[in-house]
């Protein structure tokens, strides 16, 4: 939320402020220097004083809070100054203004990234979420934040050894026959290492938590909540739920239980989904050992496919992605997706099966040639054709939505963090799901309410939708029906240009809060809404924008049908 606030293109000044500023006072160099320097110093001192007052004797809290404000306030002021400048002295062309914004993004992108990496913790998690929303975050920052999916600098191997030996009470060599001291990934709360179990020689992943991360999360949430209360109070209900969701991520024993339960729930029903199993007896609060999945990140595999599509059109990958994003921002991409023909999942699968059959036949011929003609005629052997894993974007989006809708609505226990870095394309063509730290649970009453909301979003009337969302617990200052309907749609339907009426989704949400102050959102549903948000972000990235409500509709109906004789009483209960 904070990064979105800092990086979103600012809104126009109101007329009163416009009248109070003269062009000459803005453009005169001496006044400008005095204004910028004085404002920065006064604001920085004010926030540091505020931090001291709030922090009391907690030096660590003061240090982190003052670091954040002292580094980010100048960035914030520079963006706001540029906003005022363009409002008072408009550029000749939109392209000239865009170039100025791009220069500002380039100036601060690495700087902001360094602040995030210095603070780590919740700042990295916010950066990960931002990296999935190309429609909100400037492209310069988007590329940088994408590194936070699994490219965060890791602790050294000796640190990992110490944590493992402390967790299991024995030397590392007695646990693993092989252990890679270089982390294969590092993110918000810890890092992962490849290893082989001693005895069975099974390939595993060892996940290690940073011990100080729980304390830092608490400190940083406190800092960010104060900022949001001052700058964006409409986001407080969301941020409170956001904070609750992260409190459950710090015990790897809970994650091991979730991997086991969700794996047993999902894999028998969805044979193309693989969830790693925890190794029995090898889960502690800070260390977790689980099966290793052989594959690559889905986004990396999709980028290769997009590069081929771009090359076929005579474009670079960047040009192709920019064109798709322009279409998304204008709403054209969603309109095309509804009316333009694209091969269905079935057609793509038939084509893939045909290609695999042809390649297998060719390899059989090569085998016969290499073992008959080659030794007799003394010819060079032929290379076998490598079997290609076909990527079916439609099938992947449908599968991911089906799996997570089943977890949320049918099972009531689900992974709330399916961001792109946690989704793998395995060597056998299946989809692997990892990182089940942020697992949430919903009661039957909550699931029935959510299922009815999904049905109303997809098929119901506006009046029915508003009434039900209020019954779920949505509250605004004036109970404006328009605001309540839009909040429901942003949460569990779509957040494209049609729903947001041509605005950036972040700015549209802010405008709703100004139109009617948001007091409370339905409690307990934020993580489920986040799942839909992340999957919609992935769909947008691969040019398949979609409605969460439409994708989850069949499973919502399945749940309501199962409990059709008892759901009304449950639906009338307060969550």
C-alpha cells in the first residue's frame, strides 16, 4: 500500500491550492531550493520527533522508523513537487510529461529498492505484491521489484548450518549426505537450500527462517500503519487484515501441517498439481525440510513463450509487453479477450499431443538408425529430439483458479500467497505450488457467505449484491450503495478499466474512500480476496485478464448446492 502511494502518478491539485501558489514562486531557483530544503528538513524532523514520541525506549523501533522516514520523505516530496510543477506549467505534449516521470522513476528506482532490502521484512512482502500489478506500478519499479520474488540477498551458508544444527540438535553431516551452502532462493522471512537426506539420498529443500524477522515485522507494521493513518486512512481496514494474515507465517510447523493437509485435499482431485510433502519429523519452528520439485518458475517459462510470440511479430519482448500493458490500461485487452478467438485448452492439448507423438516416432527412427546403420556404415549417430513441455496459458489460469477456489470454498483451508514466484512449471508438464506459510482457514458459515457473494457478482442483481455484502459486514460512513458495490467487485470480481471507470485501480479505491469513508470490510476474507488479486495479476501478465467471480462460479454453486437445505441459517449468522 505504501509503495503504491509513493509511486502512483499524483492526482490534480484542488482549485484552492492552485490559486494559493504562483508560477513565479515555483520556478524561481532560490525560492525553489529554500522551499524544497526547508520542507524536507522540517518534515523529516517532525516525523523523527513523532517516532521518538511513539517509540519510547525501544531503540530498534526508533532506528528503523527514522531510517524509513529520513530516506523516503525526500522521494515522496520530489514526486509531489513534480506533480505541482506539471499542474502549474503543463508540458507541450503528453509524451514530454511521461518522459519527465520516467526520469524521476529512473532516479529513485534503485534508491527505493535499497531501502526495501535494508528494511527487509514486510517491505519485501509489499514489494512482492507490487511486482504482480503492472497496471498500477510504473514499469521501472516493476522490473526491480520482480527481483523480490526470490532474488533477495541471502545469509551465508555458515548461518544456515548453525540454524539447522540448532533446530535438530545434531551436526549437519548426520542429517544430509549433500548440502548446498548457497541458497537457491531468499525472500521475506527466510531462505531455501538444496540438500539430500542421509540414508535415502532423497532430494529435498531446506527452508530456514530468519529468527529476527517476527520482531521486525511487528516494528514495521507499526510504522506503516501510522503512515497510512496519516496519509491514506481508507486503507486501514485492509492493512489491519493484512497484518493478521502475516502473524501465522512464523511457525514452520504450521506450514508443514498445511502442506500435508492441502496436498491430500488437492492432489487426488487435480492430477496436474503437485504440492511438496514435508519430510516426517523434520519440521521445527525455524527449519522445515520438504520434497524438492524439479522445474522452473512459471513466469520464466512464460517469458520464453512471450519472447517467441514477440519475435514472430518482429518485436522485442519489452515492446510486446508494453503493447499488451497499454491495451490492458485502456481496457482493450479485456474486450479482446471476450470477443477474439484464441485456441481453447482442449485444442492446445490436442496439438501438443500430436507434436509429442510425431517426436516420439522420430526418436524411434533415430534409435533404429543409431543401432543399425551407424555401426554398419560407420556413420555419425543422430541426436534425439528433446521432448518439449507445452505451455497452455488458458489451462494454467483455469487450473490455478479451480484449485484455489476449491481450497477456499470446499476445503476451507488455503494458501493465501500464490504469487508468481511460488508457482512452478515442472519437467513433466505439471504445475508445482510451493510456500504455504500464509495459510488461512474459513468456517463453513464464512464459505457459504463467500460462495453466495461469488454467485451474485457473476449472475445477481446490483441490489442483491449490495444487500449481501452489507450482511457480510461491509460498512462505510454513509452506506453509499455505489461504493459498497464497487468494493465487492474490486475484492472478488475484477479491477480493470471497466470496473474502475477508466482510473488506475489504486486511485479508484482512494476515490471510493473519499466519496464515502470505508469503516470496515467483511472480516476474515482479505486473504481469499488476495488470492483472486494475485491470480488476476498473473492473468493480466500473460494477456488473459479474467473475472475471479466467473472463474470461481462453478465451485461456489457446488458448495451452495451441497448445503442448500441449511445454508440460509448459516448465511444469516454474523461472521
